[in-house]
C-alpha cells in the first residue's frame, strides 16, 4: 500500500485502486500528462446528485473542459455553468441543450452575450449596472440572478472582491433589472473554493439569507437561489464524502431559505478533481549550500504548466513515487521554468523520499480540476499539459 493511502484519511469517494494511477504506472510519457477516469467522474456526479436532491447541478465547465467529460455529463442530464462563448460552444457541441446552460461569468463581452442569447441561453449572472444594461440590450427579456459578495468564509481559497456586489447594492440591481425588462429571478454567491466541511457554509448562508430577506421585504418575488461551488476534493486534509457533504449543505439551505422554487449548485472541483492524476517526472534534486537543511526538488511541471493552484500554497497536492517505501525528508518543490515565481511549496516544505533523483516518476493525485485549464501555451518552450481521458 502506498504512502498516499496510509498517511491520510481517504474519503468514501476515493477508490483505493484508481484506474488513472494504474494507467500511469503502466505507461511512459514524454511530457507531463493528466489522466482522467471518466467512470469516476460519473460516479461522483451520482454521489453529489444524491445529496443535492432537487437542486439542479450546473457543472462549472472551467474546472475541466475535456470534451469527453462534457459529453458524459450531458448524457447524464447535467446542466452547465459556462464562463465564456467558447465554453457555451463546447457544451452545445457535446450534446448539451442551450436551456441547460447558464452564463455564470459576471464579466461578459457584449458580442458573447448576444451570441449566447441567439443560440438559446436565457440565464445570466450579473453584479453591476453596466452589465445589466448590456444584457438588457443584447438578451432582451432574459432571466438574471445577482451575485453577492460574501465575507469571512472558511474556504482554503476564498473568492471575494473580484465577483459580486455588496449587500447595499443588491436591491438596486434587482429593481434595475425589472425596469429594463429583465426577469430578476434571484441571487447567487460562492462560499469559496475548497470549503472542506459542510459546517463551514454556515456563516456564508447566514449572510445571503439576510440579503434574501431584505429583497423579499422590499417586494421582490425571488424564485432562484444559486449556491455556487465550493464542494471539496481530497488533498490530504479530511473531507466529508460527497453525498453526506451535499446533503448537509442542502439541509442548511432549507433551514434558512425554505422551499425556494429553483435551486442551483455549481460543483467543479468537487466533481472532477479526484478523477484525475498527473504523471510527472523529477528533473533535478539539489541543495543550495552544504549546510542547506532542505533539498530542492524540481519537477517537469510547475505553476505555468498545470499547477497554478499552488499559488500562495493554497492547494496542497499530494505526491506518489516509486520510492514510497523509503524514509522521507523535507524538500522545497519547484517547477522547471526560468521564472523565480515557479516555486510550488517552500513555506511548508513537502516530505518526499530521501533517495529521489532525476528521472524518477511522480504521480500527483486529485488533479482533475484546474490543471489542464490553467496550463500555459508553452512558457519557456515547455509543452502544455497533455490530457488522456479513460472511457
């Protein structure tokens, strides 16, 4: 049994014999490669759906836009949260009808709004007056939901500031929507990426419930609540299983909002992350001085080729090697590029086998989300992350 399984508490959704890991161990790669198990994506979808109940699942396409994933989820009846024209076109090309696609980015080109409306998309996110006017002019009569800012979340990666509007602006935007002929259906928010326990939603839900109540008292007949993403993946710290997690979140929503006619959830990471593993390689192990306590381990993958979520060391990936039977020691982990920012973990060094050397294989679990999409076109000439999808 490898160190990944013995050192950490593995959630019920994580298969001890991961098909992606088997494939990687039996294959040689010329470059860093993400291997995704489509069967595990489908199983995770079913597990989340069982807990979400009547909430409609809108897969956040940005997490992993592999056509095979989109096609499988469309076949299973999923809806989709798209952030761009390209993502809308992708969903349509893989069999998702336009009425099952929402345009969830609050920052949209005018031409993309017009395109989305022309192909049949009718649900749009908004958080500013100008965006509301853009939608009214290019998607007349469309349904909109106002995204609100939430504070003091407990997520590993908070998503405040860039998206959403403050509480004192929500009613104004709802009123503006009506005056422009749009259907102001409700509110949306995001609890923050990688919110590891359902109990961590409590404070955020309290904030949104207060805004919801303000709107109701002001006479707005809200009918839609979009709870966004935040559903976690396993990176070493204990998390709840997907069904129990989703069910606990929905119980909190029910307690605060009652029987909202339409509920939407937008899992991305929590749906696809654990289905993927990256095959990588050690390219150098060194020390900066004879007295250096920590080794530097350089991989052939870094921040610019798939591991962007190591920024500020927010997402703590785990690592498998063929030397996991050896004693381990701390190391600073870095990517291969000629950029000093391409250091993955230094504040909290990772522990890797002491015998690790150039050419050794590294397997990085839970990489199905936000890796292939964050990979560069080819910074320093290093190729973008390759992707293999196991049917």
